[in-house]
C-alpha cells in the first residue's frame, strides 16, 4: 500500500490529500495505483521505492515530448518526483479509463504513428538518458544513424550481456561482424523520427473514447523502422495498422529485410532483463546479417 511518506509527498505535489487507493495490475517494474483525491479527481500513480532518481523524471519528459507531436493521445503528467532527499519516487498521470476500441482503431493507430514519426526530432538521440524497462538507455547524439544504433543501442546491451555471462563467443563474434557492416545495413538515410522507443502491446492503451493512447515510452530521435520492428516482435498489432502507416508515410525500399535487424535491440534488452532464454532469438536474428 501507499505509506505515510508517499502520501505526504503526493499531497504536497497535488495540493490534495488521498481519499482512496486501488492497486492496479500489469506492471513488472513499478507499483501502480488508481488514486481518488479528496478533491474528487482520480489519477494514476506509478511508484517505486528503489527507482533510480532520474527514472520517473525521464519518463515524464518522454511523455511530454511525444505529446508535443499532437499525433496520438499521450497521458498528461500531473506530478513527478525524482526520489531524492528521502522523498519516494513517483509519477502521477491523468487516469485513462479503458474503453472499447473504435472500429477504425487500427487505422487511427497506424496513421498516428506515421504522424508522430514524421513530426521528427532534432537529432539521433535525445536531451537526456532514460530507461527501457529497468535498464538505462543512453541517448548521446550522433550525426550518423548507424553510429547511434551501434554505440547507444546495440553495444551497451551487448557489453551488459557479456559482463553477465549471457553472451556466447559466437554471439560476440557475430556482433563484431555486424558492426563493420552496419552502415550498409541500416537502410536509406532519413531524418530522425520521434520514437516511442518501447512500443509493444502492453504500452498501447485504449482510452475511454476507444482511441489509441501511448504510455511508458523510452523516447528518443531515431529511425522510424525501430518502432515498427518492435511492434511486430511480440505481436498485438494487426496488419491493418502497418497498412495505414504506409498510406500516410511509405517506408523506404527494403524495409522488410531490416525488421530483424531492428529487433536486435529489444531482444538484447530482454536477454539482459530475463536471462539466457532469449539468447537463441538474438543469435537467430543476428545470423540474417552476418
């Protein structure tokens, strides 16, 4: 439940005491609650006593950054704490009441993703490091997408897997070969797109009107095919979503051959989060390119 220190921090941040709380399911990393304030307003609370100080502020900034594109609904940030000075870390968002999906839900999602990506980003990277799941995600800017994808995405996760003893010699050799070819493999040059960064089915919400809503981002400026590849990795998105995307902003030639390439990053993340059962999936995707 919500302890006294967290209740006081929330009262101070929101200007109202807590009337009722209800724990929500679905989060693997943080505790989530529906909270009714004494003012009568209901909000969504995410908290984690052991979260790194920068975690919730980075998520809040990512939500604001995605919302600025005006492409798809993104929940409003109401309050955020970094957990410093003994204050519990938390993020408070507007509460999104789940509804039934509209008949054109997939089309709205596909068109919205295309508009989000096309809104663009100033650079490959982002203004601050953030997190994907519980893992740190570097966002140092690079002029080259291939350099960014290697030095800020693949290489850090590979190093983490090697350190943890999760990467075989064959996997390490494969990534060394991939690095030497990456410039030729990443596809035609494109301007940086505004990415959600962690778009699997669990991070897509249906709001009270039945429209798509994006939550839990790991946002940055990158290649738009990264989001689309992850959407295909674990399922949950129909082909009509991708057709609608293509109608708004067609993908560059050869995109289908790059899907497995851009799935390497989330697969490495899962290898580091959940262990060696993902090693085979990483090696299988890697083998397509080396």
